[in-house]
C-alpha cells in the first residue's frame, strides 16, 4: 500500500532530525519512491516541503541534500520567529478570550513550578512550546499559525539555557499586556522575549540536540 504525501513528509522529517539521514546525504527521488511505493512526483512534492522547512537544500543540476544545523542557522530562524510571534501577540489583543489568557498564565506557572521542583528540561520545554503554540493559536490567523509551526520544527533542535524566573516573568508580562489590550506593548514584550534566546546562543549558552524526532504538523 502506498503512503500519503503528508505521511512521507513526516517520516522524512523524523529521519533527518533523528540523524538517520545525516548532514550532506543526498536524497534521490527514485530511491525514495521505491522505499514508499509511490511515484517520483509524490516524492518531489515531499522534498519541496522539506526545503520550505529548511531541512534540505537543492543544488542545481546536482540533487537534494540534507542541510546542516548550527548556531548561525538558529539565530537566522529566531530573527524570523521574533517577528512572527510579535505579530501573534499583537493580534491576540483583539482576538484572545479571557479564559484563554488564564490558560496561558496557568501554563507559565506550571512550567516555573516544574523548574523549581527540579524537573527534567524536556518536560519544562514541552510546556514552554505549548505556551507559544497556544498564544499563536489565539491570534486566529491561520497563515501566521502555519508559519510559526514550520519554524517550530527547527527551533526544537536547540536547547537554550535561560533563567527560569526570567522566562516565567516574561510570559506573565506578555499575557498581562494582551489582557490590557495593549498591542504595542504585547508585541514589544514578545519580541524581546524571543531575542533572549539569540543572546543566549551568542554567549554559547545552548546545546544542539540529536535524535529529536517529534514532528510538528499542526498546533
């Protein structure tokens, strides 16, 4: 039985992020078509999607290759992420409902409580991603949401070391700015919040992941 294009894209994303297909490996359409039992046209569409996610690069007249991932790429991604999430915070001032903001505040508190209890970083980061994903959802702008989802796949490949109290305070300030319906402040606070990741990376306070296979396809 053949596999759907979307499922093929998800499997290839996992294979690349887990290291099954290492940096520099060439991905050929005939070989992948044979693996999944589909036409080369389906594989071509999947590779185009992987390219849009920044997971592969196409070298003209040569082929498609798995891209490397380093701090410089992360900084580039976060520069775009800063703009996208800033816009999401701004839009939330018009679209987010009171009970949704209560949910965001609760997630921020749970994340901080886990940090105080010495919980593993994976569980804390899961809540951090949930906070940002839900905030994006509350913007109710589908195009923006999908743009943020695409960047999330790569953002997850780096663990940035940050002060847990500063993260908590930053989240609460963003929520309160949205609650106050102050779009300028909400956007400014969110952009500054994302920039702290860039500053930490530039200081070397990060680690690249290996073997991270969770694939984000929707929020």
